[in-house]
């Protein structure tokens, strides 16, 4: 599967209310990922469907390019193109292969992208389970999130968890649109 980059430019006025399904965009609108470390603000759209019982994978080693807390697309690309056969990353592959409403640019969200969902659409997630992010912590651990009351920022990579694919769209400045 080839990950595509969305070139569509939408303004905040184009977005539905947070928590609503964004018709034609493939999922539930979670809000705008703020501009961090020089990255442009992006709309976050989480799939309504999810994968269950998936492992992060690659326990025992680290994956170059999968440590960014803000760039889930980049992390996912690193995880799905890993050349080592013993490093299957089921969570990342599930997210990267997800398609909805004609969009195939979904990915496994980074740690901070999951944090946005926790703040804005928490009720859309199962509060009793663990959701993987694409952000690796160490050779044995990766970051994720529980949407209930459990405060554990990371789990062992071989633990089963859920995956909620996400896609993002750059936010166009409405003042520069003609």
C-alpha cells in the first residue's frame, strides 16, 4: 500500500463540529493539531472503525524514524517499510492499509495526536482498552493511551491493543483563499 499525501486545502469553516463524522473525509473530526515545532496546523480525522487485538511489534529493538511524538504519518511510514522480517508492526500496517470514503492516507497516530483525541472525542473510544500510537519509547515499550482513567503512557510492544487510524489535512488560512 502506498501512502498518499492529502493536498486538499480546507479552512476551519469547512469542518463539522468536533465529534461529528466528516462526510467525505473518512472519519470523526477531532479538531486541529496545533502548529508544533514548525509543522503546519492540521485537521485530525479519526476512523470510526478500529482494529482490536493488535501488537505494536518489533520488541527487542528500536525502529529509526518512529520516535516523533507529533508526526504519526512519518512514524507509520518508518514502521511499515521496516526491512527486518522479525519486526512486523501489525498496528502500523492496519492503520496504513485502512481506507474510507476514497481516502487511503490513514496512519497510526503519534502520541500527541492521540492526546488531541483524548481531549476532544474521548467518548468515541473504548475506555477499558489501550490504543497504540506510532511513537516508540524504547526497545521494549511504545506509547499509547487509555481513554478511561488509567494513567500509563506506554506499554510493552507485545501487548495486545486497539488501533484507531487517523488522517490529517493541512489547515488553509481562510484569509489567503480566493
